[in-house]
């Protein structure tokens, strides 16, 4: 596996830290701009870099935190493209897809994704997450009306 140039990695790390601070200080748009800048520093094809997957995941998490699901979809698709190339995080990626589907009201598809995640990885992806996802998995009838 190729290692990212140390200078580029340092720039990405600095931008990511600044973006995190901006996000915490309610400067969301500025934070997203900085994270986009960090993303753009990865050499093409970006799908070759594990670090790029993590950057996309952090941004996706921020999008979920503010309920910006159109933007979350963009970053989720970047996570998926990276994972389709490297396959480091198959279950985690599937979990994020399930979260996105849940949040956008596609409950049956979300449940299918969560079932696959639990089948391969158990409940670990539900840890440190909003309990609504595990509640949904365990009691889908509350959400899926037949």
C-alpha cells in the first residue's frame, strides 16, 4: 500500500483540525469548505487512499449531525467508491448506507443493510451511535407500516 506524502498528510491533518474547530464553533459552512480542501489534496485517484475514506467518513458524520442528507449522500458515495476499491471497511460502509436509508425514510432497505451488518459484524457498529438506529433494528415495526 502506498503511503501519502508526509507534506500532503500534514496539510490534510491541519485542515481537518481547523475544520473540526470551525464545526464545533458553529461555523459549519466554513468547516465543510476546509474539509473539501483537505479532500482535494489527495492525489487522484482518491479511491486509492485509505486516508481519503476516513476524511469522507468524518465529513459524512458531520452531515448526519446537522441533518444535511443531500450533502451526506455526496460524502457517503465517496466512502463507497473508496471502499469498493480498497475493501477495508465493507461492514462500516454498509452500516453508513443503512443510516442514510433510515434517515431518508427508506426503512425496509435500511433494515436489510443493518441485518447484513449484524450478520457479519455483530452489533459493534451500533455502539457509540444514536440509539435510534439499534432501536429501529430491534423494533422495525415501529417504523415500517404494512
